[in-house]
């Protein structure tokens, strides 16, 4: 058989080579697309499964079904490894089961990756607080407060600060609690319904002036807000502004007559305003009567303390046991001054008023911690003594 020259075969091969290369390239491209498509489908399936299990976990977490939530989020992480949202949810579920160490491990890992994550810092703060690691808890709380919160969760920053304040009050860090409260109050809207709560926290921190201002802001929104009225009355009472306290407490009791604390505080405030010999606008005769009554009440207080017998003389008062110390001295002074303290005696010698009331105030001061609870009059006199202290 006749065959043509070999160079003809080569030329045919050369002419077919681009076609073959094109076909192979096409096949390779199609294969890549197919693999990519399959990978995309696989990843989509994985993501769908992860989302499905995470959705169950969120529902179980909301229902406080913590064991189920732990299983849900662990399964979600099998399909979406290192998903920070799922890891945070798993840590929260573990905390719900009191598996603190496991939760802490996830949270510390998350913090290393996202140190500005507000929720991670908040959970770490709570764990540290539960372990009484106060400095660490404060650091994490501050990190959470000053981190960026997701859109729609800005209220959580305020709630986190309130949670921090509650912790500071529990451990008696009142000065730091006051600082946090000032920052909190500065960021409240004028019409916020939080003013009464913040005022109550100021009271617990013994910062009565800003507490009063917060309660007043609440009352601008609702004049009959009983909690705000009672809080304002308490703050004014602690500030020794008894006329203002009486006004707020009167309104508070009118709204809720069953508020026993406000009823008792109102009674004391009214008594202070009624029996204070140094109050303005009373006659000299009324002042003298008040001094006589206060002096008599102080004597009764000493009698109840067991260091004085009404009608005793200076001699038998001195025969009381020496163990009572300052109270014995006060009993002797009271017995010595008693014959001069009458309305007529005070008219003849007005200077006796200061001597009598100084003794009354000393008696109330010394008996506060040593003679049990005072009656209403003696309690009012003790408050009057503080009111005029240093005058």
C-alpha cells in the first residue's frame, strides 16, 4: 500500500493539536466549574444545617432549656466551625448549666479574637464577678460598656452599666457606684422612665442630692408616681430638708396609704418640724415649752437606759454604777440642771435654753448606740441635734 511522506502525518498532527488542547482545556474548565458547583452546594447544605441547628439553639436558649441548647450549638459548630456567634451562644448555654469553666474557655478564646466584642466582655465580667474576682470583673464590665454594641442593642450598654452599679453597691464600693451613676444619669433622656430606678440606685449609694434630682425628673413626667414621690421624700429627709420631705411624703402616702416606710418617715419629719425649739416663726413662749418638753424627753431616755431615776437628786444619780461612763456624767448634769428648766426659769434666764438643748443633744448622741431604739420623740430630737450640729 502506498503511504505518503511522513511529513504529511506530522502536519496533520500539528493541525489537530490546537483542537485537542482546546477540548482538554474546555473539559478541565467544565470540571472545575462542576467541582466548584458541587462545593458550593455542599457548603450551602452545611450552612443550612448549621443555621437550622443554631435556630433550635436560640429557641432553646430563650426557653432556658440549656442542655438542649448546648447540644444544638455544638451540632451547629460541626457544620460551621469557629463561627463566633455560635461559640458565644454555646458559652451562654453552658453558663445556664453552671458549667462555668467550659464557658470561660470559649469566651476567652473569643476575647482573644475579638477583644472589643461587648457581649463577650459582659459574660466574662459576670463570670469574674461570680468568682469574686472584682478587679477583673470591673475591667470586663468597662470593656463591655465602651465597646460597640450591635444596631438595635444600644439599650444593652445602659443595662450593662446598671449591672455594674449593682455589683459595686453589693460590695460596698459606694464612691465608684456614684461615679457610674453620674455617667448613667448623664445619658438618660429627659422623658426616660428610668429616672426613678436611677434615683433609687443613688439612694443606695447614699448620694441623696442627685437622687432627689432623678426623682424630680420622674415627677415631671407623672406627678402621681408614688415610687418617685416616696423616693423624693426619702432623699429630702436624708438631706435634712424636712419641710420638703414632708411635702413629698404627704403626697406619697396620699397615693398609697399602705406604704409603711413613707408613713413612718412622714410622722418623724412632722415631729421634727413641730418640736424643734430653733425653728423659725414661733413665739418665745412656744420655744420655752419646746425646750422643757425636750429636756423632759432626754431625762426619760436616760431613765430608760437605767442611769437615771426621775425625781432623783444629784447625790443619788452619782451613786449609779460607774461602768456606764459618759451616760452617768450626763445623768448627773441633767439632775443638776433640772430645777432650773421650766417655762418661768427660761423666761428669767434665756441663756438656759442653749445649756438645756446642748445637754439634750448630748444625751441623744450618747444613747443612740447604747440604749436601744429611741421612741418617736427621742428619734426626732436626735435628728434635730444633727440638724443643728455645729451651730
